[in-house]
């Protein structure tokens, strides 16, 4: 059953050097507060998994937390095709602050990997990689032959992260979690992971039914942390909108190592002030 613990304690306990870590959320409900705790703890050699890395992984990579990135699309979503992630680019091109390995998939491939992991299966299948050379260069991609039709299909190994971190609107005092809005692979990531943390805007006595909401039961979660504003600057339906100005400002902050390091010092000082 999930335990309700302070955010700093939860991250310190669940995220360890060398872990494979998935921080999921599709344009909204992105667990920025938890990611900043990872940065404050100076975790290293992480394999970061995410469908669409944006600012949150740019920050983690720039802070030196990452060894490898497994993903399907990476950019600053507010700036669209012009929205490069400059800390990610610096790590790839110049190895600063540390060299970064990457493993690319399509959205469908990543989704199939999460679903397989959540289902307790060793791999997922899709047709989307047909005709590509991904099986030749990517260890997590192979081909299998259907025993019923003889068709050759693409297989992708299951994702079972050491820890998954997601954000949601609310949890009850027993640790059951309810979230809604722009959906991604949060549910699958939590169910696939060996350990999980859900940060929430509020903790209530009882969850009220909400249209189109998803509930993750307490028994499927390791820890819940009360973190109001924990997804900002991304959006949380019913609480706050995405702060597009913050996304634009990040483009300037992240372009320059000196400006980024000043931002990083501020994040680490926040943790010192609130400890």
C-alpha cells in the first residue's frame, strides 16, 4: 500500500544512483518538483525514460544526472520545431557536463514497451518499424514471426523502470490517486515500474467521482507526496494552466552554460532553504 511521505524523503528513498527512471506526463502533469529534488540530491548515472522529453529532462541532463536517455521526441513544446533542448544538445555534442547516450523510439514503440511492462510481458509488438534499420542498431528492437499468420512483426522489449514518477490532481489518505486531463503513459509507467512515486496537488479524505478521471489504487503505488504546484510550469487540469512564458524563458536560460549554472544554483539553494 502507498505511504504518504514528504517529497524530499520520497525521492531520497526511491531514486538511487544508476537507476532507470521514468518521469511521465504528456504536455501536462509533468513532475517538475520531483525532478528538482533529484537534482538537489545530485543523483548520477541515471537512465532517463520518457515519451517526450522537454524542459524537465533538459534540466536533469544539464545537472549531470543522466547517463542515458530513452525517448521518442525531444523539444521545447512551446517553441515547436524551433525549440531545441540546449542542455541535451550540449551533452550530446560536447559531453557537458557528462557524455550522454541516447536510444530513440517512436511514440508507438515507447507506448508498446510501457504496456508490455505494465502487463507483465517480456515484449510488445507493432508494425511501425517495418523497413527501418532499428533492429540492427537498437538492442531493444527485434523482429518476431506471428505463429498464426506468419507475418513478421516488430518487437520491442518491455520497459520496467526502477522507479516511475508522475503527478496527479489528488490522492486520498489511503494513497489512492486520481488524475485527469491530457493523458499520457502515466498509468502504464507506474504499473510497469518496480517502485513508484505520485506527487499530488491535494490530499483529501475521499476521492469523489470525476468524469474521464483515472484512478490508480494504493496497492499499485509505493509512495504519494503532497506537492502543490508540483507540475508547474506545465499544466494541471482544474488547478493551473501551462506557463508558456516560463517555457520561453527556459530557451534563453539553457542556451548558455553560465546562465544555466546560475539557475542550477538557485534550484539547489531552494532545497537548502526549505529543508
